[in-house]
């Protein structure tokens, strides 16, 4: 007799909720969850969380670059509060930001069109010498200095038109520092954390979202079996948050309900977008009918997305790092799942 596929039982409720045939996705699901993780779905007012390979469904994960949508939500909240303008130079915020080029705005930094490279130059070395904490030796001022140097050389060349898309942790980290200043906090990581709590996580009731890894965080698994979490130092606004699948689903749902404003609808098509990304908004990418962002840390991979058409929110949190052949495998799974809800 044929044995029933174990995924049939694990995913039966999600399959019923989405009314979709997930069997073609089983090979992808096995690849993503080879070392366990959590799959979360919110659809038609119902929420389902499934822990795989003995990972609890309420486990806290490194969010990696899924931090960037939270940073963008903070920017949107500050715009709504009258403390920030999307297209105004962040240099107007004064203090250590005052000497930054005029091309650096909340919008260009949040959409990766500020002409800022992916990482500070020194990270090419520290990524090898400080594997889990490559930005630790930098100060907030060093981040701003690096952004200034690169943006001055790659500034927007035509008024009203963005420069080429260039995905940048450095730019997103600098944006977080600018947002802290706009919120009346010091332009520091602690200031960013305080501003994020005041304007985003507390109003939306997302208690697990934090900059500090809690004691029960134990989901990382990377090189040689290391369970050490990744640290982002002064670039924490680009990838330093932690949280649960439940709070990620709630955060995504807040976008669909309008609680986070409409910044995710400010889609642009700058030159240089990768083929799989059709347009970009502050903190988000669009592919087909899906709005999404993914993240890669040393020991976890994450993705969060939603479909305005179906009202579905999905998050994929997976344990495992360098052993995976494809860096984009979690995002591929997320997009395939969201696609199944739009049929």
C-alpha cells in the first residue's frame, strides 16, 4: 500500500482554507523546511499557523530584511504625523544628517533608488572576520559618512526621476537613523527602536517585534550548525528585527486594512529592477498581484507577502542557511502560495 505523504496531514487545514491544490508545491515545501520553520496564512478572516520539524508555531525568528517593511511603515506613520515628507531631503532634519546630499530622501532610501550600494565598503572584509556581526565595528556616524560618500557620487541625475534600483542595506539602515531623528529621537539604533515602538508596533499591537533577540529565540541554523543569531549593528533598521509569524500576519493585514497608510501603493519602475520584481514601493516589491519582501540572515530565511486581490497574507519563516542551493527559494514558495489564492 502507498503511504500518505506526511505533508498532507500537516497542511490539510491550510489547503482547505485556501481551497488550493498544494501538492505541486510539496518539493518546494520540503526544500524550504528541511530544518523546520513556520508557515502562516491569513485568509478570509481566519489565521492558521503551522510549525514544521518540531519548530513551535509561536517561535520567534530573525526577520532579516523583512525588517525593511517595518522601517517603511515607520516612515509612512511619520509622514501621516506631519514629521516627515517622502520627497524632502533628509538633510533638512539637521544634526548629523545635515550634510547628506539632497538626493537622499525617505522615498529614494526606502525604494533603493538613492545610488547607495548594498553594504559599506568595509563589510567586504568584516563579513569574513565577523561572520555573524559584520557591521559591529561601525558607528551610526560611520554609516552616515558612508552613505554621504556613495550618494554624492551616484546622485539622481534628472529632476523628478529616480536613479537606478540598487538594493541597499546601507541605505535602509541610514533611513532608520533619519526616521529616529524625525520622530524626535536621537539618530541611533535605540532611537529607531523607540520610534518604531511609538508609531508602529504599539499602535498595531505587535508585541513580539523587537530589536533584541529574546531568550527563547533558537531557530537559527547556519554554517557548521551554528545557532548564533545575525547582528546588524547600526544597520539594524535594514535587517535587525525579530518576531513571530502571528505578528507578521497581523502586520501584513494592517496594510490591507489601511492601518499603515498607503505607502505600499506608491509603486515605481526604476531602471535596473531584477526581472522577478515588477515594481518597487517603500519597503515592498510587487510581482504580479503579490506585494512582498524576503530576508536572508546567517541562519534563517524569511518572507512576508499579501495579495490585495484576495486579501490573503502569508509568511514563510524557515530555519537553515548556507546549505541551501537557492537563495530565493523562500520567496519562490511565498509567491507560488499567493498566486494560488488569486485564481
